[in-house]
C-alpha cells in the first residue's frame, strides 16, 4: 500500500492529486488498484500517511523519532542550484572553463543574478549559499574576485567567441542589433570615466559608454565599454571588425537607430560588403519630401516603400498611437503656456508699476523651452499679454506626428518591407536589455571599480547574468511573478542537516512547497535526492565596523 502523487499543469495552474493505492499479483502479473482518493488531505496529513505506511510494523516507536534526530537549517540551496544549471544549459559555464578562475567568474555571474552588489557583497552572499559546494570551488575572499576580474577581462574575447560558436550551431545569425547606452559614475577615478552627453540627466557626473551587440532574437553576443566622451557612431567600427574578424560572419545586416548609423558608417559597412537597416531623422524626412522622393500620402498606407535610383529603399509608416501622444503633448504644452499668460496678465493688473516687457520676455523664454515658438506668437498691447496660434505653422509642425522612415540597402528579394520594419522594431529588445542591466534587476550601477580592465570585466559579468535572467523570464512567463521574486522564493529552499542519535549527520533537501516546485518544474530543474557539503566556507577580509557590533 502506498501514496501515489502526480502533478499536472494546465492554463498556468498546477493541480496535485493523491491516491491511496496497493499492488497485487494476478495471473503472474503485478497490478495496481486505487483504494481511496485522498487529494482533499493537507500536505501534512499526506506525509503522516506516508510515514505510517513506511513504519506500519512499528507504529509504537514513531513518537520517539523526534527525540532520536536533530534537524538544523543549512545554507540556501535552491537559487544557486537553479542559476548554476541554467548557466550550464546556456553554455556559460563551459565558456568560462573549469579552472579556478573560470569557477570564480561563474560565481560572480551567479551572484549578480541572485543579488546585486560589489565583490565584497558577493563573498558575503557565498557565505549564506552553498556556492562552493555547487560549483566545486575552494575558499576565496573579495581580493580573489577583484583579481578574477583581471583574468575575465583578458579572456573576454575567448568567452564571447565560445558562446557565439555554440549558438551558431543551433541557430546561425546574419542579422545583428546594436545600441549604446551611458552609465554615470559617482566617483572620479575610473580610468574610462569622461564627461559627455549624459542621457541619464546627471549633469556634472562623468560617465562610461556601453555598447551591446545582440543577434536578431535579442540574445546578447558581445559587450564593450568605451570612454564616456565617445560618440555613438564611433563605436560602430569596432563592432564591424568584431563580427568579421573574430566571429567570422560574412553575410551581415547591421541594425542601428538613427543616431548610430550615419553616412560614414554606411560607407564602412559597404566596404566590408555588409548591409544595414536604420532610421532617418525628421530634417532628413523633410528634405526628401521637398525633393519629391517621398510623398505625404504614402504615410496613409499601412506600410509604404520607396526605391531610389541609388538602390536605397525607404520604408514609411505612421504610428497612430504615437501620433495621438504627440498631439496630446502639444495641447498640454499650449495649455501650460496659456495658463502662464493668464497668470502674467493677472500679475500686471495687480501691480501697475510692473514692467510688461519683462513679463513678455519670461513668456517667450517659456515658449522656447516648451519648443512651440514656431506656431505661437506672444504680443503685449497696453499691458495685456496675448497668445496667438499660427494655424498654418501648427499644421506644418503636426504633419509628421507619428511618422518615421526606415532606410536600408537590402533588396526586396533579400528582405521584404515587412521584414525590414520588424527587424528595426527588434531594437526594442536591446533597449529592454539596457533597462534590465542598468535600472532594473541587474543594476550595473554603482560601479565600485577604477581600473579599465576590471570595468570591462564587470560589464561582461552583467551581460552573462542578463542571458540567465532572460532565460528564466521566458521559463516563468506563465506565472504572476518576476524573475527577482522567483529567485527570492528559491533562496528560501535551504538544505537541512539531519543529525541522528549516535550516528553521523547528513544533509537532505526538503520537498519544496508548491510555488517553488512550479518554478523548478518550469525551468526544468531537478533537485538531487541528497547533497553532501564539503565544509568549505568563505570569509571576507573586511569586517563590519566594531561600532556596529557594539551597538
């Protein structure tokens, strides 16, 4: 007699049933029959039934089992075991290698996935997790992790090449997405820190420039760090050389945004026999409209295409959602300026000695800041401010609302207009990667590093961690849980040290609760029946302040 348990997942929900069954023999065959459906019982009751069945011949001794053994919580196991096996599945562990340096680098990646922070925090994280035992790693401290960054920087090209070669065997890539971002620094001693155009809006702070190269699926292929004053287009040449020289790709289509691929980059790509997909700026669209290359009625189509004599194709579209957003923004700006005009008129009425010309200058400056001076006019007559809307100019400013034009040298046979449009929109996956790496889960900032090589290695660690995050997100997409929440739940799955009376102790893995079991099942992670700890423990060189211990 035994308890037969099975689980089935349908519509994102997991259902569990428990049957009380027995085995019997008939006509020389072993058969099974169900005695009762006990699915309505709680997990504790099911375990009690199992325990009673296992000890049915000695039930009088069950009451003394608790006195015969001691249970003690061990290190966290679920999160590090899961991330480690995902890293192996993605080929990251193989690319880093089985040496001590490779295992240290793998722990830096795993630590970045589980909990973000400095190398010191990664050591403290290893103290709470079974990191050394899962990875087969000896003891280490924060100095070893900093030195490991030097090794990782020197091995970056080899690691990226291995990962790219592994992925090429299953899905060859010929189209690549590329974008850059900037990350500001709090300190001033980083070797790559420089002042430049800061997209984060952090004026007065130095920054670094990070370029991320992905395949057409948005899977990161390579990451590179540039000095903070490097302009976006100047980073493209390094990617071209990398794709052709290191990765050995011969047929390449490079996808970049309108600020990335300019005339010089187009020439560089053409010299190597590569193709490109990019977008053009609004002034460039206006010029093409004036010369008759494009016509406004083409934007009324779902997706239009124009082929020039030089073999350049333009793919045109108007996004109605974006057009409405721009109209709403324009109306909001106008309402803001009208409210300030009314406020200034009230001010001038209450204060006869106030200068009307000064109030007019404030309003003109405000209109310039709102960027609506092309279609509004501000005048003052007898100390009264008047705002006039220039209808023709307003219509001209709004004619390209929601409109964008893509540019490519691919022929229609190589890529239909729909494919060109879809591939350019895939740049959103690179932007999502940057959001995840900068401000969401992985938090590349703050950068606790000064040396150039270690800064580059830190970016590589973040890129490898993002590959794992991306994979787990696809596994857990059916659940109402973020990757960070799922990993936090897995950290609660700890080893249990069992110490029987007058017998050596051992570690076992408890049966995970349903929520954790679903996460493990969706990621195709199997827990071992038992796990032996080697006793290896890490410690930090830098200790907490004595004042904190006293308090």
